[in-house]
C-alpha cells in the first residue's frame, strides 16, 4: 500500500506542535500573574496586550512609573523584531544592544520621547503632536497599544508582524485536548471563530484557567497568522 504524505500539512503540524508544546494553565498568564506592579493600573490590559504581541519583555516587574529610557525602548524593539532568541528570562541589555547594532537606534543614552517611539516602533509613520514629550513606561505602553492597530500606508504594525485584530463577542466554546506529553491544548471559539491558544498566550480581565472563559464577552483579541493556521495570542474580556 502506498501512502501520499502531504508535506504542507506536516509542516503546519510541526509548527503548531512547536508553538503549543507544553501548553498548560500555568503558562497562560494575565495581569494578576505576570507583573505584580500593574494590578491597580488603568493601563494594565494594554500592557498585557503588548506582552502578548511580543513587544514588552516578560521581566520580574514592569516598573510603570520609571522614565522610559532609550535602553527600554531599544529592548522592546529588539524583542518585537526578533533580533535576539529568547529562551528563558529576557536579557534587556542584550536586546537593547541588538537594536543598536541593527541601526534601529543611534544611542542608548538618555530618556525616550514620542519621536523616538514613532521612529523605532512605527518607522516614523505616525504624527505625534508633542514629539519631544518625555514618557514614563506606562505612557509609552499606552501610546504603542493605541497605535499598533492603525492602518498607515496600507497596513498596521500588527499586520507587519503577521497578526490581526480578532473578533469580539461571546466565548461560546472552550475545548481542552490532552497532548501525548500530558499537557493541555485549548481551542477557544469567539463569535463563531475557533483557534488554538498559543502556549504562552496572554489573557486580560479574566482567570488564567481557560475553562472558565466560556460565556465571557471578549472586548479585544489578537490572532497570529501562520498561513493556513491561526492562534489566539491575546484575549481580553469585558467586566
């Protein structure tokens, strides 16, 4: 008997298993479990969103009221552009120097302003009203989160990174499947659209146990596009 192997299917399967390997409730984090110093911030969901899309590194704390330095901004860019392979805890200095080496920034000295954020994150495509305004870290996060979905010159920051805004609406189904290694894989359905959840997906305004999300109303969602396969990387519920 002859078997015909669908190579494209196998490649997609390998990618999926790589992305969701060791998926478990413990790997799905939210604003209560990721940064202990953002729980009372109005912008906490924006911060979690930026972690989910790969801009803000997962460090011990977020330090929201610290001035946004060029080192911070360069590290965020180094992470979002994939300039350094992250295995465990992110090395902020290494990430920042990767952006310097790539020519994304000319300096790592001093504080960052809106002009720096516009140049380094958005390739100068935005029109900030007060370019020289100095930011703290939470201000920078809010500004970036407000603009990553904006269509500028035909696409958005999200689209450049093979991501898109997902649907809002009710979570009508959460299905858990057990992988051969004993870990769990979650499929979540929102407004009729079903996708697996990335193993390190970020959740906002809801528990880390995805089983408890059935019936919740989604305010914002972000989906990563892998060609014929898509994954939830961020889900935020209404209060």
